[in-house]
């Protein structure tokens, strides 16, 4: 009942805009394959969701209106100076969104460990209430379910969410020839009361930029 009430409120009260884009994650997949064994040695699983959280946090710093809430009662926009990212988790009881707090202060190893722990305790109903609160943005990754592009619903009081589908290896025309590349479907939903289409496109393109050259972002480029 709580989930139904929340998504109904979100869909009927927030004017959604959905911005679609594809990211060439061929190099990102190679990076993932290279470092996954080292993460495993440390007891962690390097998932693509961990990388998405880092990419999103980078983009949120450049476009703070996506990391905000709208207070209609007081007529204010509240910009957050912290980055708490919700991660949608499928459970037998429905969709639940635990939160990775202060993502910008954590490295990929700690984020990977925390996501795995939160997801497991969410599925077994051992998650604490405070671990479900305080998200400033949400990532919903349905790639593991072989899902294509989809339109995610914003989780109030947030103003945006990233939906990720399954990557596909397709022929892409590059430098005069067709080459196989892994293309990842993305959809950013945002609240049109605060965010206009131009910034929605720029924010989405920034996420694509990071996913296509993750190491450049890591080096501050």
C-alpha cells in the first residue's frame, strides 16, 4: 500500500520529462572486466551500478538542480551539498530503495561493498528505516533483467532519477567502418517544475560522457 501511494503521488503530482540517450560502454565494460578480479580478492563485487553511482555524482556536482528538492509550502528550492544515491532493489514485497549516503566521499570498493550489503539486507527485510531515507537522487538499473529502455518514476521529494537498461552489442559506424560496440540505454526522468529540457539534455549527456571515458573523470578531466 505504501509503495502504491508513493508512486501514485509521484506520477500524478510531478510533471515528468523523460530524456533518452545511449552510452557507448565498450571501454567501461573492459575496465570492469580488468578490475573485477581485484575487487573479488577484497571481498567485493564490482558492479556496473557502482560505476553508475560515481558517474551520477559527478554530473550532480555540475548540475546541482538535479540534487535538490522543491518545498511548495514555503515556495523554496533546497539545494543539497551532499550526495545520497538511492539504489532500486527488487524484493518479494515490491520495489524498495535503500540509500548509499555520501557517495562522493567513498571509493568504488566501499561503494561496491555497501551496495551488496544494503541489497541483501533489503531483500531479507533486515534493512533499517534510516537506511531508506535521505536520498537526493535515485538509480534504477534493470539491465540484469534484460530490460530495454524504460521510463522511471521520480521518487519524491527528489526531482530526478536515472533508469538504466541492458547494454547491447551492435555495429556502430566509426572512422569509416562498422565496429562492434556495447551501447547502453539510459533514461533520465526529471521534474519539469525545476529543470528545463536544455539542462536535462546537458545532465544526461554528462553522464554519457563519464560512462564513455570513466578514467578521464577519475583523473579530474
